[in-house]
C-alpha cells in the first residue's frame, strides 16, 4: 500500500507542488492536502489518479519488501527541477499564446492581408489543442514526463521537445501546413 509519505517523496523527486499534483491528477487541491497531512482518507479512485499522474511523470513506487514502501525515478528521468513541471509548461504555453500566437498571421492566397485566428484551447488540464478561429483543430501539445509532446511532431520526427518560442513556432507552422494537405 502506498502511504502519504510516498506521495510527498514522489512529488519531491519531481519538484512538484501539491497544486501540480492536484492538476495533473485531476483532483482538488484540498483532497491532495488532506491526504498528505494524514487528515483524511481518499477514495480508491483519487488514490489511483494520484498514482497514475506521478507514474506518468516518471515515478516508480517500490512495494514494501521487508522495509517501508518507497519511491524512485525511472532510469534516465531528470530529478527535481531539471524537468519542466506542469505549472511551468502551462505558463510557458500560455505566455507564448499571448505574446506570439495571437499576432501570427496566415497568408491566404488571393488576399492581400494575412488572416489571423490561431488560438489554444486547454484540454485535460495538461495540454492544448491548436485551433483556427473557424473551429478547425490543427494539432496538440501535451505535458508528459516533464516535457512537451507535440502533434504534429517537430522537424526530424521528434514528438517531444522543449517548450520555447522557437519550438512552438515550428510546431504551429508544421500543424498549419499539415492542415492544408488534410481532406
């Protein structure tokens, strides 16, 4: 059985706050806080959501084997703040949308002025769909394991990468080009 201390240690390995765990697990912050302080039991469903969120970010729960249960990070998983937290991801993408995406124009053949209308729509508290103002979905970006998963993939077929204006601009361009060839 995973105890409250394991959840706290797992968050610590990832550099997550209680808020980041709550968002990633799709739970309320008071639920996470009550459980971690030992003030209340949580439902099996809530516990499973916390375990899933932490495991998806790279935590491995070690069952009790003569000692108390524990946690560790999957091999190759960066520890602590070297991985992008969910909050950092959401903030970086939201900042990009406000400072660059909204002003990005699309050249439309036969029209003298560019068309504006890219926007991001939040999905599942951990990602965004790239949309045109007419409702057409062009692509998605999702936070996974301390980084970003891009669809369509970035150049050279890489589906994961950093979240910075250079990579986000590349993703938007590739998504728009892909939409032109879609039926």
